[in-house]
C-alpha cells in the first residue's frame, strides 16, 4: 500500500519543484538539489504524520509533498531575490503554521471557507500563464506539432480515464497520462533519455544548497505577506485533509478530533521549516491518501510509515528521479494544468461548503476579481505598482487580503454577542441563568425558551465539568459562554477546558448499553440530545468548544403550555 501511494504521488513531488526551478531559470545543480530536498522532506514529514511525536503529527496516513499553491510566488522569489531568499521566506512562513497549530481555535472565525476558497481559486490564476508557456517549451528545430501532440496525448489520456474509469484505476489517471505523453515525446526525441542513462542508481546529488538571504530588501518585504498568506491558506487545506482522513480511517463514524488536526498542521509546519532550511519549496498534505484509504478500506498508520520510507529511499535513488525529470515541458505542463484546473474547482467547493448567501457570494466574487485584475495589471497599475513596493501586484495577496478584510468587517458589524465568563463549576449556575434570562428577554422569547436554554446550559456544563474531573484534574479553569440569535434559534458557545471524550461521540452511542456508564451521565446526555437541535464539539489541546443550537418552542405545544 505504501509503495502504491508513493507511485501515485511521486510525480507531483518531483515535478512541482522542477517547474519552479526551470521557470525561474535555475541551474541544473539547483534543480537536482531542490528535487532531492523536496522528496527527502516529504519522506520525513509523511512518517511524522503517521507516527505522531507528542503534539506533532496526525496519527493517520497522510502523504506529504510540495504544494502547488506556492509555485507562482516561489518562481517570483527566485527571479527577484534568488534561491537564498526563497529559503528565508519559506522559513519565515513556517513559524506562522506553528502559531496557527497552537491557537487553531482562535482563527476559526477569520480563516473562513470563503477566504480559503477564494485564495485557492486565485492560485491557478497566477500559475496558469507559466503552465501555458510550458506547453510550447521544446528545443529549437523540433516540429511545431510535437509539443501539441505530446500535451494533447497527456491531457486526453488523463481526462478519458478520469471521466470513465471507476475505483482505483481513476487514481492512476495522472500517472498513465504522463507515461503516454512521454512515449509520444520519445517518438519526437523530446524525452531526455540521456539524463536517465547518465544518472547513477544510488547517490547524493551535487550540493546545490542556496544558503539564506538575510538582507531583507524591498523584494523580501513585498513577497513576505504573500508567502504568509498562502501558508495559512495551505494550512486550511491541511485542516480539510486531516478532517477527511479521520472520516474515512475508522470503521465506525467518529466526531472529528481537532487535536489530531492541530498535530497535522504542526507537522506541516515542520515540513515547511525543513524545506526552508534545505532550500526547497514548501510542502502540504496530499488528498490522494484520503482517496486511497476510502477506496481500499485500509487506514492503518503503518501504511503512512511505509510510504514515508519509500519517499526517503527514492530521494537517494537518482535514476528514479531522473525518469521524472526527463519528462518534457509540454507533458509536464498538461499534467500540472489538469491538477490546477481541479484545484480551482476545489476552491469553489471550499468557498461554498457552508452554504452560500448573497454576503458570501459578494465576498468571494469581489475578492476573486480584484485578485485577477491586480495580478494582470488591469486595475490602476500606475498606483498599485508603487504601493508598498508592489505588494498588491500579486493576485493571491490582493484577493486574499480583500476577502480577509471583508470577512473582518462582517464579523465586526454582526449583532452584539452576549457573553459571560465564569468558573467551570456548577456553583455558577445561578449567574448563568440570570445571564440567559436577560439574553432571552432581549430577544422577546417566551419563558419556555428561557427554561430550555437553562436546561441545555446546565447539562452541557455538568458534562464538561465531569470531563474536567476525569481529565487533567487542574483547578481554576474558566468557562466563556457566548449567546447569540440566528433566525429563530439561539446559538450557545461554551469555551472551556479540555476533556478526553467527545460529546458528539457519546451522544451518538446513547442507544447502546455500556456497563461503565453511570445512570446520571446517560440521563444528562439524553436531555441534551432532546433539548438541543444540534451539538457540535470541537476538541483542541487545552480547549473545548461546544456549540449548541436551541430552537424556540412551537407555540401550542405541551412545553409552551
């Protein structure tokens, strides 16, 4: 299984840094080094994701590899400041991933699906001009039809298999497409057979480590926001992959453990730090491992460990890497073009995953087209090029900042949230009931709704307190209770100390007998399930966030009476 996953992923791991090096005009020594480093870092971080060291790692099989989202800004960094500045920027961006991992719960209202989806959609916009250039990248004297035939064969093969095949064969579509395209290229003499023949079977590449650039010139400060922003958005994609692998890796459905998500992001940060130290492009999780786990039903962590070891072995197997590096530009361009097209669609899905109303549509639409316009110099170029050293000339940065600012505006102008901070203890229930009474009175809700809110709050507090008693045993924990209205529902958010069990899982298991469960605990959870329309429990390191939705009682029911 590990070897199969490696074959599926290795072409992307090798081609992504190769495209960056070639498009930026890097030397052959730098090309060999950046590819070697990317494969080696992918191996180390894939193992780390599987085995999980402390709070670093997912504890699941998640393939790691260079992120296509960074292609455009990595090329710009090398072109404007050289490989050394690229290494420095990657190191800088990795620390933001560590910060996001440690305080993931604090960013949940800012890095929304609309923001992340917009940035993901803008990535192909910035990269596609480079990819279109690769489609015609052939040596002088080569027939003009050669490039189009190679690219066409690759595109048709990938598209045909992906559209018609089912099951595991569909996952092999990119690999088969590249192989077919390379065979057509070989007919025209475009496939670099000499590169493969000259490569050694085992060995270490010529040292092309670029070092670091600590001059911090204008180019650095212009590109730094783009690197940080794409890193944070890449982390959002990592969060999505971590959630997805948890949903397919267990035989029985389980609630998402956001502590594992934090570990996934932290391991991603380690990968970016190593990438920067070695002078290669940043990495991220590959969703291919999620698809394979879903198709095969195999979610064992040892598959991830084996996958990482295969990557590490391939890093010191130059001939295997040369087979991929010898792929001509038109074939590589068609392959990456398909992936970027799918990435655009992924961005669309992410943007609307929580539903889309006119506000979300406005944020996504305006931000996307602002990014497109500024990237291509269509919007006030005489002003944009001079502002902050050309900061807004990058479409990802410009569109992402626009989406972020519009989201912040929405958050700041929402109806005021009512909140109270108390000790995580049952003795504070009278204060909480008084708080809820004032909140419900302000919404002109009936006494029955006040009673329902009080009951839900009491059951949630008792359950969280029970987890606290059975958990770390630390005293002095605080509870932040936030209440707001959404249509005809009350949304209560409890932010408290960490527990070891997930409320969603425990409520889902209520119908099953458990000798170890006390009667009081089961009754409490049954009441919570009955009174609340939904319970969403997010567990982070040192923080629990329980979001409970409570519908207003229907007039005329026994409860209202």
